[in-house]
C-alpha cells in the first residue's frame, strides 16, 4: 500500500492598516457585527475573531484601524481577509475606507 503524506500548510499572515479618523468606532462596529456569527476573543493586541479556520485581529490605533489575518494556507487566509474587508468596506462606504492587504508571509 502506498501512502501519500500531505505537507502541512504554512501559517500565513497578512495585514491591512486602514487610515480613518474613527478607528475605535469602526473596530467596535465590525467586532459587534461579526461577533454574532463567530467567536471573539479579547487579547492585549485587540479583538481576535475566529473565522473559517483562521483568525482575524481588529485593533484600533492612532488614526488607523489595523486588521491582521492569520490562517494555515492561502484559501483560509483569503476567507479571513474577505470577511473582514467586505464588512469594513460596507460600514465605511461613506468615508471611502481603503483596505489594502499586505502580501501574505509565512510565520
């Protein structure tokens, strides 16, 4: 019998620094909305949402809302990025928020 061993998927990370004059408001709105559908964990870095086999960090900063997506494999990473990005774009449509994700990197 021949067995094929699957190579484990690497943990990938991507980040979007979204410039806004209301990072706390958007963070609260995004976490509150998504928290009805996914698990949310409070961490020292910010709120972590467990999305489709990956994790999304939402952290307000000074004039910026930091979104970080982490997942094993590019498909799961794209899911986390898509969920966070789509919802934030919708909430911030009047402010014309721009979400640009960094190139995924393994950690």
